């Protein structure tokens, strides 16, 4: 660009060369791309077993590994309590109104495997309403629950809003982001077709809306073939999520 009359650069040219006097724009809090795994932190209600077991005892860590919905409407949860005083957790939660049954199986003086049957919490109802898939283990420390979920940003905003309103303070604590492409997912075209069909049919829903047998019939394949494909698909999806980058985040904008 030619210099301005008098041999001086035009003001805007000089400004382009000088360091900016203005602070950088705020960091984007909505992930770029069409795929993100969010880590959500939720303050548990004071009457829930997870809060009673861990609040004020940050040395304890509760990991929820599995959940089963029983025919009578109750929820069976399996997990572990880790840390000093793990054996005392049963005494703290077994008599709570929401607890139907509580069994502990000591593994060591710092590790207890447990099975707890509870009445469905409001938290679970909200997660099911939003069709959110949570990834295990779900971790409880000092009265807070942390779980990861794969979902679009607008769905996470609504979830956090409803959890804060009906359960307790919640926030997006971190996000693992990237774009869904065949190279990221590691799925073949055939596997991608099975994955999309399973997702659309509600196979990954909670509760699941289609059985493996029904999905195989819908795909026109044998149940054993679809079962093997689904196991491989889920493993590769989990591996792809681990390759994505975690970015700390306080508020989902």
C-alpha cells in the first residue's frame, strides 16, 4: 500500500504494526465443531445419599459404576467408596428416606464395593427428559457429583439450567472438544451407518428405546453381527473422546 502524502504511513497502517492497547477478546466458551464431551459439576441436595456420604469428608471418593432401573420403579446403583473411613459410609446413609436397601462388600480398609437401591431422584428424571447419556464412572466428592456427557451445546445449556433450578447449583466445569469426522471416530462407513441408525432409534437412550434384537431386525442383520459391531463402535467412540482436548470452562456461553 503506498504511503500517505508527506512520507508518513496512514494512521491505520501504523496501528496495524503497533501492539494492540486493548485486551484480547474473551475466550469462547462454546466449543467449535459439532461434537463435545462436557464435564458437569452438580451440588447434591442435602438429603441425598451421595451428599450425606461425602460432604465434609473430601478424603472420600465415591465412584458410581453402573445403574439399573428395576421393575418396581426403584434404581439399583453399584459403585465403590474409596478412602479412609470407607467402611463407615453404610452407617451414614442406610436409614435415609430415599434408601430402600444398602449392601456393602469390603475390599480393604480403604475400599468398599456397594449396591444401593434408591427411589428415583429428581436428577435422574431431568437427565432422562433431556435424553442425556452419562458416562461412567460418575464421581462424588464432598457433596458434589461430576459426570461427563456427550451432547450439543444448546442441550447442555438447558440441562444445566434445569438442574440448577430443580436440584442444586450446577455448572459446566470442562469441555473436551473436536469435530465428528470419520477420521476422529475411527468408524468404517458400515459402522457409521449402524451407529447413526442406533442413535436415531434410541438404542443409546436412557432408558433404551429399542432392544438389540429389534435393532438387528431394523438393520436386516443378525443379532450376533450387530452385537459385535456395537461393541466395537462404543469402544472406538470412547477412544476418540479420550483423544480430544479438555479445555477448562466456567460458564457455557
